C-alpha cells in the first residue's frame, strides 16, 4: 500500500505560480509512474502530467509549456511546478502512483485545492 500526501495548493491570481508536492510513503524509485490529475467542479478527473521511473514525461495539451513535473527519489516526492496559471486551472489536484509488481496497483492521494482567481 502506497500512501500519497499532497501539499502546496491554494489561491493564486491569474498569471501566478504554485508548486504542488506529493510525498510517497515508500521510495518513488520503486514506483513505475507517478502523476498529477485534476478535477474541476462538474467535470471528470483528467490527466495533467505523468513521469515514469525513467523520467519520461507526458503532459496534457492544456498545460504544456506552463507546467513541469519532476521527481526527487531521495525525498520520495513528486512535484508539479505550475506557472502562468489561468482560471481554468482551478480544480482539485490529485497525486497518482502506478506500481507494477505481479499486477498493476493504482494509488491516489486525497487531493489539494488550487484556485486561480483575481
């Protein structure tokens, strides 16, 4: 069982920046893919960005060039640096971990609220 704890959300003005952190209860070097998803009110949860154990990254088109995902295996933490934030980025952001051993295990954090508003 991998536990994920997000932090770093909050209220920011349009054009501002935030950095989200996701601390894992075990070494992130043992987790195949970690990622961030978000869910806005009345909408489905959507992919924001993922990073593999080999540091391959994938981004949603809506955040390319503005968001950066990274991982620090020494701290068992994944980050999401969000720049040039827009009101449409407002959502609850969830950390996700996918670990493959004998089968695929998927874990979610509790989420952290990001609100972009003037």
